[in-house]
C-alpha cells in the first residue's frame, strides 16, 4: 500500500549536540557519503557503513521508519547504505545543524530541483533571496519547524509528485492546513520548501514559522491531521480503491452477520443457551434501572451500573461473530491509519473503544424497556428494508405511467393531403416538400444534427400559406422548447389555431385524418380544454373508416375508461384491429394485454411475439421519423429487455437522442441509468444532474422526485432539505404517491422540519393512492400512539391494506399484534397466517415466532438480545470510513454530530428505518 513518511521537527538552541555534530562531520568525511562507481553500488555494504548505521540508529531510533532503512534491510548494498546514511542525517538536521546552515543546505543540496539559482520556493511569484531567508531563519527567536515529506519513487511517479512544479502547486494550496495545525494564523505564517529528487525516495524539506513568535505549537493530533491530509490529497485515487474494498467487506459482513446473529438468538430461545450470562446481565441491569432516577444515559449512571453495561459489551465481544467483526473493523481501520501513522494501534477491549459508545446507550435503552415490561415494535426500527423491494414497487408505478401515457406522435402519421388547394392561404393539410424539409431539420437525421432555427423559419412560412400541420408543429416547438425558450402560453395559441384549421378542413369535407387529429387535441388538451367525451366521439368517426391511428387511440380510452365506459374487451378488439394494419403502437398494447391477461386470456408466447413486432416496427418508424417519443420508447424497451435483448448502451443512445429533442422522460431515464451505475464518472454524474434539472424544470414529476431525493440525501449535490421539500411538493401535486410518502417521512423524522400534522396528511394522501409503505408507517403510528392518538382499529386497517399488497413488515406487525392481543382479541390462527406470509418473504423475526410460538410467552428478552447484536453490526458499519462523492457537499459535521448525540441521549438509534426508492 502507498505510504508517506512525514516528520515535523523544529530547530532550537542547546548545549547537548556537540557529539552529534561530530557524528555529522564523521559521516561527511567517510565512505558513507563518498561517491561510488556504478559497478560497485550493488556490492555489500562496507563494515564502516554498517558501523555508521549502528551509530545512527543508536542516536536516532526513529530512523528505522524511513523508506531508506526498509530498502537497506531488504538489500544491504553500498548504494542503499549510503542513501540511508544521507537521509537519516537530513531527517535529524534539527538536532545536528545550525539554523543558518539549514537553509543553505536544503536549497543547494545535490539533486535539489531548482526553479531559479537555488531550490528554495514558496507561494506566489516573488523572487527568493537565499541569503535573506537564511538570515531571517537564523535570527528568528521563535521555533522554526522543518517538516519533511518523503515518498517512494514509484508512488511519486504514479501520482505526478516527482517534480518541483507539482509540489509547489500543491503546497501553495495545502499551506493553510499546515498553518492551522501548527496553530499559526495564516497572516503570520511563513514557509519555504525545496524538493530533493532522490533516485529511490524523492522528498520535500520545508521551513515553517510564525512572524509572531508567541504563536505556534504542534500536537500529536496536529501531526496526524497534516499527514492524513497529505495521504488523502496525494493518494486520492488509491484511497478510493481502499474505501471501495471496505464497502465490499462491510456488505459481506452485514449479510453474514445477520444470518449468524439470528441463528444464535433462535438457539437461546429454544433452550439451547450458548450465552446465558448475557441474558442474566441484561435482566440484572433491567432490575437495577427500576430503582434508578434521572436520565437513562450511560454518562448519567452510577459507577456500578456503568460496570454492568461494560460487562454486557465485553460479553457481546466474546461472541465469535462480534469478535470477528470487530477484528475485521480494526483491520480496515488500520489499513487507512497506516497511510499516515507509523505505529497503528492494537485492538483495545470493545467496551473501551470510543467509536462504539452508542452500543452502551442502546443496551440501557433495551434494559429500560425490559424493566417496564413494555411490548415494543422497536425490532422493526432496526430492520433495514431491502431497497430493491421499494425500488421494484416504484418502478412498476413509473412503468405503469409510461405505458398508459403512451401517445402517437404526429410525425408517425401517414403523409396524406386533403384535396388540391386552390387558394394557398386557406387552411389545408399538405405534406409539402418544404414541410418535410422542416421536419428533417427539426429532428435531424442519422448524419445531421437538428437545425431548429432554419426549421422554425420554414414552419412559419408554411403556416402563413395555411398549412395546418406547420401551425401545429410551431405549437410543439414552443411546448418542448426546441431551439427556443419554453413558452406554454404561446404553444397553446398555436395549438388553438391548428385546431381551428383542422376543424375548417373537416367542415369542408369529413375526413378520417382530421377527425383523428381533432380527437387527439381534445384528448391531450391542446389548444382547448381537455375533454375525453369529445375525443371519443371524434375517434369513433375516424375508426369507423378503419383508420388504424384512431382505432389505437379509441382503444386507449376504452382501456382507461376515459370518456367512455371502461371495457377491456373492446379495448383489446380495437388494438388488434389497429395491429393487423401494421401499427407497432397497437402491437405493443396487444402484447401487454396478453402478458397481463387483461381483456383476453394470459398468453406469454403471444405476448412475446407482439412485443417483438412492436420493437421492430418502432425501429422502422424511427428511421423514417426522428421523433423523440419513438426514441424514448425504443430506449425504454432496450433498457428493460422488452421485445428485444436488454442493451443499456443502446438504450442510452436512444435516450440521448430523445433528450436532445426535449423529451423529459428521456432526460429522467438517462439520469436513472447513470446514477444506477456502480462507479459513475464525475462528468457523467454532473450530466445526470443536469438532465434531472432540465426535466424537473419542465414539470416532469418523476424527475422532480428523483432530484428531490438527491437534495434530501445530499448525494452528488449539497444536502438541502428545504429544496427537497419544494421539489417533492411539485411532484406530489402531479399525483406522485412516492412524493407524498417522502414528504410524510420528512415531516415525521427530520428534527428541524418535524410537523406531525403535515406528516400524517401527506402519508394519508399517499396511503389513499395505495402506497403500501405509507400505509405501513401510518399503521405503526396509530398502533404505538406516541406521536398521534392511539387507534388500533385504524392501525389494523392501514396495516392490513399494506399487508395485502405483500408488505412483509406490515404482515409481521399484524402477526405480532394478533398473537399478543394488543388492543385486539388474541387470534393465534390469524397471527400464524400473517407470520407465514411474512416469513415466506424472508422475514427472520416472523420465522422465529413461527418456530417458537409454543415454547415461551414473552419475547421481550430475546428480542432485546437480538437487537443488541443487530445494533452492533450497524455501529461496525457506520464506523468504517467511506469515500466522499466526487461532486457532493456534506452536511456540517458539528450539526450532524449534535443531531446524532441528541437522538442517542433520547435513547433512539442513530438512524431511522428508511425504505429507499433508487433512481
């Protein structure tokens, strides 16, 4: 692993350095630093060199930590001995040299890299006069620190720190950190440095002091901080790899430890007790807490009670799962520490490890509940809900919206005209050559980028001539912001004019094409108030003439029950009629209905056939018409492996094309793909955030939700909960049940935004839309009766609604409630039903109840022990260092610490149960 040697002595006067000065003179005149020929450098070190090294190690024992000494021990050659002797002397010039000589030595030493006539440099461009600096340092009455930073040659090359220019740039930016840890105000801080480009171990010598001699001192923590900063800055990429490995080990630890912990608990509760002492200690603490007044917090307990708590921690540490996890945690901790500490520490008892203090308060919290004989649901608060579980539910919701909101682009329609136009200015429908050219310019081709400006000019020219198609497209341009600022009002004016034009053409002579176009405008509310009944009437007229586009659109209205009575059979019939005429949009809908068994019998084989036909048809259409909706649809099918093999690379290509044309769903999908990647590049992350912002600003509710989630978590962008609330609210106003849910959780759990009235309002709004997680949270709130009035009847209603959707946590709570009979009649049969459904989904607590239901009556002690083990794994996880996001801003550490401490003093765990809907 990469490592830095960092030493920070200081120059001072004294009378005990005479023999050391003699040593310097001795070394300077003997073979130790004499030049040697290239052919002799690999010969064994001489006896005189060995004697000198022995003398150096006696006087300067910490020289054993130098890279050069490691090289010498591995291969005792003349070259390695000479390198060690020279560097050991340099590292101890604070003892052996005079101040006035030190400056000259580091500035003019052999192999120093020079920016001018000497090697000394500092910040800025001011020319350094060597004699003047030497005079300043020699006569400075305060301490002069002489930091030395040394790297291995291979590390210096790989990181780019093998030249003086790189070091100068770095130290100019890092100097404030050094000053801060030397306790020197930056305005009083003076520093100089020189880079010695040694063959094996290039290094930097610095001179640092305060112009105010009263300022400046260096502590062990200061040295640690400086070195830690050097490591994280110089070895940035390598540290990221270490952190990634830590995360991998942490995940493995978490999965394995959960399994072993639950096995241990099951043995304890079935009578095969492996650690009865742990139970007895918990019971003893619970009994003594009954007689204790004041706060139930470790710092406020009497010494006797503290000893019991410490004993419980040490007893936990004896369990192999915990000891193995603790040792692994220490190993990973030292792997980082040894980058900037020469002497990593040995493990200390778990009860003495300050990073694990939270387990003590958690033990007290659990024992206190035992002392009060409370029935608690707190084991659920320590269960981490599988993020994929919520993610799948959310994706189904988004996919449903995509599938139901599918629409035919106007640019996929037949290129047909009405009768020949005698008066050009009269409204007409004509796919003229100029109109076709404008369409190509608007959407671009395989080889040409769109030219919005020229397209706009031609569309305007065509609209003046009376071409209603061009008028409609002008509305589209302003609606989507294609080459212009988005302007919905102006778009609606053009749409209204286009509707008048289509109506004029239709009134002159009824035509299936204009009937369909008018119907679409009523259905979408373009240029007129949305009216599904009117849309259905126009589609009926057009579809009666076997117009496949109208058949498809009318099928959609029957499917959703919009403007007509819902009729899945009729919808399937219309979709099939359209599909038989070779329309891929209809193929897609027929495939879905065969897949889901809606309006017809389920038929997976037929479903796959129609999906494949749809994909091929969409690709053909896209080649003819570079339309954003087609491109988005193709990207979506490739992303999800629908009708084709899953291909994320091609999906991104289609999404990118669609996004360029202003499709907000494509922007959202691109961001979703990028942010789901394991290690997205910094530039990719930035582009993903921009895509989300673009889609969010355009009113896309899913982009608003996704962006709000990033602001809430502080992931990739600075945490801003107020901004998150604003975006969640915009999204919620567009009927997004997940935004309702998130708002409810924020107002429920965030201390600075806590508002139980708002929390329940948003959660109820989400629950009414069928969100199982909102129902679950409300059920718990009503059952506990801590933050809102207890109402077991309402609790059971919400929990049952959630459980019937397959929520294993609601199923578990229902099982426990009916088993214990909390506010409801005991019903073992119903309890077993819900426990079984929960256990089938892998809920270990539900399995435990099923296996041990007849063996004991009160589970509190067993779950208290279980929670101790689980909480221990959480603390181990939380204390493994994690890398910072390349573009994120972090929450103020002091504020975060205060919030965590506040929660711990209240007996809460550090973070609440949170289900995560990933992008």
